[in-house]
């Protein structure tokens, strides 16, 4: 079940490969995510010391959790991704190319109730490429309208 998408990233980046990873979360963070309180618009993936981490994923404190139980809670803290060493090395080799970025584009609930993140590796589109994409979309939309008229 889909929880959230980073719609802007679909437009701003040209995506080449994708991976699915689990996240290390606290119990109150899981509850907040399942209620839809999550923002992944500024989230990127960082590789450090053989580990993959999510940077900038905003999970506010669950409304029914007392701040006294979680002193000093940081909603945008680094969160560890659960990936194999082989997947991390593949991601690292793809990120070595100039202009490549790893992003979190989707958060969803997998079988068994586990929260997963879809990681995509791609490069930032140039302004001209974005205009071209918009032009193609508008042409397709007009063609669909024309076919529906007849």
C-alpha cells in the first residue's frame, strides 16, 4: 500500500535504476508513517562507511506519543537503510558517475506490515529537457482528447 510519493522528483530527475530497502525506525515513527505523517520531498541517500542512510526524511512525532517519552526527538534525523553489501556496492558504483544522485521516491507498506522505501538513481534534468517533457505530455493529452471526441 502506497503511503507517499515524491512527485516533484519524477519531473526533476531522469531515473535509471531502482532498489527497494527497509528502514530502521522507532515504534512511534512507524505509527506516524502509517497515518500518513511523512514528507520525503527533500530526501536523499548518503553512503558512508559501507552503510546507506536517508537524509532529510521528515517524520513528525506521532500525535498520541508524549514528548516526555521521546526527549530530544529529531524529525529529520539520519535513518539507516536495510540493504545488502552487494546492493550498496552497486549503488556506490552508479553514484561515482558525475551528476548521479540517489533519491527516495516512494514509501510504502510491504507484506507483513514492513515499511519500505523505493530508491531510484538518476540525474538532474536540464531546463530544456523539462520543457520537452511538458511539451510531450501536452501533445499526448491533446491526442487523447481528440480520440475521445470521435
